[in-house]
């Protein structure tokens, strides 16, 4: 570690005992603010010339200042004090505005939400007050902590609030309904009555994790949704951590401890990269928002700026800062009017007891005046609400009207508490959308459709729109001339044979129109249109010989390519989206209104248009609070979806029908990008990368397709082989999809030789991955896990390679365990063959097992080298089950050699059986027909041992 020398300067005078001091930067790094619990004044320093200009002093409190908070735009400054008052100032001028609230006991912590419309305040009193900064009203009081609250932090999107008390208990609040999302009891140190030490939670800048000081002098990271422990940062802190702060981009975190050390951590690597030892404990820190610097202040009121703390060879802390838009102020519900009036009267009586503010203006008078002004301005907020896509809640004025009506209707049953959650959290359902379309922009070209085949774009020109169709592979698709659009189409779908367009209703006279345009046709004038009276098209799709449209009457209309109206089906709810692929049509509809947690409830149905059957039906899996942004079929025909939280899922029929998350943007390194999904195959995701602030790509210049590897959101395993585990799960899924296709083709009598070869190659590839995982398990002494992996191997050759591997690693007990697993597998296969074909075992005796001997080689080499050596050496040792399955193995996979002579094959089988000391060797194994029957039995056994169930799509 590089030693550093940081000189601290005095900002506040502290007496004999230590005090809790605060320091904050504004969002432009032009000013920083300091305070101390032993000093009633607040100092506003010039961040550009700290050494020349004296700080601006704010003196409005009567006792020490225990907490500071700045709004995100740095226009408001809030301060809390031992004198029980929370004061609000204009910033950076420091002009006093109002005493926004009072407590009966000292205040410990303050926090603004992202929009600056809500201020959370807490301390030794029971409860956390949420205060509307526009009118000073109390929006909600959160009660649940058993001790003084020392830390508060709003989630970046403003929907959650994390709080922690002196007992080390963390509560995560959902602000829409005031309930606790999850509770973490006693996860942080118990600070007792020491007011100079605080527990503090901090959300990561991307809002995915919550950092909390741990009980082992570490920082523990918890999941945003479940509260589960993700990992911990444990280094050289000798005593408990008393403060922590994230870098602006979330790549680094700084911690200060009671051991007077400040450590800088690389979060991804989970290790400290630098540290500094101070004379006194550092009780507060703040990252410079636009620079590689950290401001600190110690318990004696001395501050300093630690410059260039992140080495120049590493990513700057200001690169890749997440841009999360916080919720608006009227998306947080108020109390009922009567409950609010009770709080108001209680606060008013408290103000009378404590007197007016120090500037001569009473607190409650200011609140009344501000509240009247806010009620007048509510109509403006209502108009803004209607522009949102259903994610916001009713405005405050509407809510007050509803609460008054409910009070009159339920006068005798009033309980004096909150309104029911179902009445107070009314979200709108997601609007319908066309996959691969972008929102229209005046004067700009937009996508009507974009998929793996091509795209359709439109731009308004001289009152009409001009539509152009392009294929990604210009040599594959036909050349399609541009088209003048007189209808104003807003949605489209394209496949190899043609494209379909539709537009919504434009007034009473202009009906919704559906148009189909084939690319090739033997007949002239093959283009056709349909008009809908009293309904409008919401989504379109097309496939092999059919065109579909879903309308506002919840009707699914299916047409032939020539325009014949074939089917009309009634759907169960309003349509969300639809997509077609060959014979299959997938339609997503709403099941019910949104849940109180703003979760969409959707259902999907997959139809086979040519067979007139419904092949799949189920619920759409979404990340909590997210929306569906894309749906489509993979290149292999699997239904897939992508939500606004960046999670890609593929539907399979395992466990009765389930969605498997095969990709998550949280696992990608470039979190400053949004991914606009285009399509996927078994191993890759095809998308367009957009800058974080943009959700959709631009048409010009032509967007570049990005290919990302599928990566499951796996937990952080102690094995340290996440990539291998990810590869194994994907290979297992792909293998079962291939075997499912083999079975489907075999049922209809289609030749499956090519697919069987592909399935065998996949088994070989899967076994190679398992062998590498076994090597990793041996390196980390995870022998039980290695034994489980041994049982997953499908080929006998691979199992013998695993035995050779652990033998070379000098693990005789594990080699013996592996040998017993192999013997049981061979005996099981021999027994099944004897039962299936009694001619192979005329005496009807059961084959018994005898132990095989494994010899340890004298030399041992590195694990990775062992794995490669064993895999290569195993390629020269053909085994009986492998030869019974096939006569040759792919040379590219290098796990077997071609066996061309029948006599050599028979000799190898006989020697193998003798080596195992079987009582009843199998007779006539050299007969071709019996060998083929045994091959089929082995294939069925391998399928039954695979943990993945078959998919129906």
C-alpha cells in the first residue's frame, strides 16, 4: 500500500469529548458544507478556493447540529439539531426558509429523496417523518424501529427508503404504501447510547444493492428485492466500521472505522486498494461528484480532501455514473385528510409549547400558507399525471376527494388509520406495444419493426409518410421498393414472405386499417387491406401463410396471406403484445389490474395456426416493478421475453412450465448502457446497445448489432467458477431442447440421424465442461460437489477420464468414490439391457458388482494441466458404452477416435467386461441388431438422468 499524508484543517471547535461531524458536497462540487454536534453553526465552504475565502456561517440552531442533507439539485439544504428542530435553507445562499418540522427528542439523521420533494427525518423519537418540502406537510410517519434511528437513505428511484437504528436493525420501506419490504435484525453493530457513532445504510448508485456495516468489521451487501446477503467486503479494519460512502459510479466504496483508518475498496474485486491512517476517527465522508477526490471530517471537527485516491491505472470514479430518474413528488400518497389534520393539530400544539422560530415566524402559519398554494397548483400536477404511462398514482387533490367520500360513506366504521392498500395504490396497466418498434418522433425516421430478418422504417414527408423495408442480409431477402403511406401506419411486422402494417383510429371518420404486402406473388394486385369499424388494431404479427391482428375489443383476427378471414378468437384480457414465427403465434394479455406493488399481471398463449391448437399457456414472469419491453421466439423456436429491468427469460416446460432467466444486465460490466433486444439463439443475445439515458436506438446512422453471451444471474459461489457453472446450465438446456426435437421428429417418422449426432456432440461438450468443474472442485476441496458432478457425466469415457484426473491429483478416496459410481452406472446399463433383451442374458441372473482397482501414478501436476491432459489421454481409450452408442465420434471434439474394424471393436468389448469381473458377460455383443437396441436404451437412460425436463416449444 502506498502511504499518504493528508493535512486536516479545523472547521468546528470540539471540546474534550468527540463529536459527530458532517460534511457534504453539492452536485457541482462548487461548495461543501460542514457541521458538528458540538457547534450550533453550519459552515458553507467554497469548494474552488478553500484556502482564500472564509466560509459562510449559518446560525439558526440553538444547539449542536447533528445532521445535514442536500437535495440532488443542491437547491435545498436541511439541518437537524439537538434542539429538536429541522430547518430548511436555500442553497448555496444559506437563506433561511422555515422550521419544516419539530421533534420531541434530538434528531439524528436527515435524507432527501431524488427529486428533492420529500425529506425524511428521524432520531431518538419513535418513527420516521416523511415531510413534503413544498408545503411542509407530513406525508407519512413510519414506525417500526425499537431504538433511535441513525441512518436513512432513499433508493435512487425514490420508491424505497432504508433505515437503521442503534441496535443494528435495518428496515426497507416501500413508500407507496408505508409497509416494510424486508427486515434485517441485528446485522450491524449495536452503538448503544454513543451519539458520536452512527450506523448508516447506503444504496449503490444503480440501486441494486444495499451496503450496511457488518458485525465483523466489514461491509455487507444485501439484495434490493429480497434482502438476502450477496457478499461482504472484509479487509484490515481492526474495529467496527462507523461510516461508508459509494463512489459516484458504484465501482468503489470508502469506509472509515473506529480504528481511525479509511479504506478504499474495489467492489467488483471485493478487496481494498488503498488506505489512510488518521489521528482521530473519521466520522463522515463525501465523494467529490465530478472528481477523483474524497472529503473527510474527523471527530474533532477537522476536515480535508483526499485527492487522487483511485489510482490512475484504474477506472475513474466518475466514469459510468448510472442515470436513474427518481419518481415525481405526487407519486407518494398522503394520509387521509382527517389523519393528516390530527398530525397537524398535534404539531401545532407542539409549536405553541416551544414558541416561534428564531427568525420571528411561526412554523404552523408558514405551513398553512404553503399548503393553500400547493392545493391551487394541484391541477397542474394532474395534467402532468395524465402524460405518464400509468406508472404514477392519483394526484393529491383527487385522493383527498376520494378520502372525503369514503369518510362520509363509512362514518360509523372509521378506524382512524390509513386507507386500504387496494384503494391507495391504483396503478394503470401497461399499454400495448409492437415488438421492435420505436416511439414516433416528429421530423425523424423511426422503426415500425426491427427483428433478426430486417427492419421497416418510416418518416413523415410533405404530409404523408414514406416507408422503407430493408433486409440485414441483402443477398438473401428480396428487394422491396419504398411505399408512400397515406394511412399513417404506426406498427408493422416482417418475415420472409411479406410484411403487415396497421394504424390506430384517428377520429370518428378515419378507421383503423390493416394492410398486408407480400414480397413475391404469382398473381398481380396481391396486396390487400382491411378496415375496422368500432375497433382499432393494437398489435400485428405474421407467420407462415397467415397474418394476425389483435384489436381493442380483445379480438384476435387471423387472415390468410391472400386476405381470407380465417379465424376470430376472443381473448381473456386487453392485449399487451404479440409475435409470430412460422406456424406459431404468441399473444400476451393482461389478466387483472396491477398489484399494489406496481407489478403487471400478464398471461401468454402460444397458438399453432396451421393445426388450430393452443400449445402453451401461462403467466408472464417479470422482475418486480418492471414492464414487458420485448417478446419473441429464439432461433430454435423457444418463447422469450425481456423486461425493463434488463432480464431476458426463455420459457420451458420443466417444473410444469417455467421461465428461465438466461441473461441479466446486472451481470454486464457496461452498466451505463441500455440493451434494445432484437433476438437470440442458444448461446447469444442479439441487441442494440444504447447510451444509458436513451431507451431506443436511432435509425440514422444505422445501428450496430451487438452480440452478448447469455449469462444466468447465478449466485456468488464459493467455488469461483461461475463461468463454468453458467456454461453447464446452458449446455444442459440446449441438450434437452435437442433431445426434445429428436423425440418430436421420431413420433412423426422423420429421420433423426443428424439431430442425434448433434445431441451426442452436445453430450461430449457437456462432459468436458463437467470435467473442468470437477477440477475446480478438487482445487477448492469441494469433494461432495465433485461427486455430484461425476454422476452428471453421460459418457463412460468421460467418467474414466474423471477417475484418471483425481488419481493424478493424488486423491485416492475420491478416485475410489468415482470408481464405485462408474461401476454402478455400468451395472445399471447391463441390467437394463438384460431386462430389455433377455437373449443377452439367457440365465436371467442379475449382474453383480465387484470393486475395480485404481492405481495412483507417481507424479502430480497442476490442476488445469491435469484436466487438459486427462481429456486428451481419454480420447485414445474407447469404452464399451461409447462404442455401442456410435461407431465414431467427432474429430473436432477430440474425445474419441473412429473405430472402423468390427473385430477390434468386439475385442475391446470383451476385454472391458472381463476387467469388471462380471459373472454373466453379455453374449453376442458383436451382433449389429442387438448393439443398436442397446444404443437406444443408453440414450433413454441418459435422458432420464438429465435434471432438465423437456420443453414443448
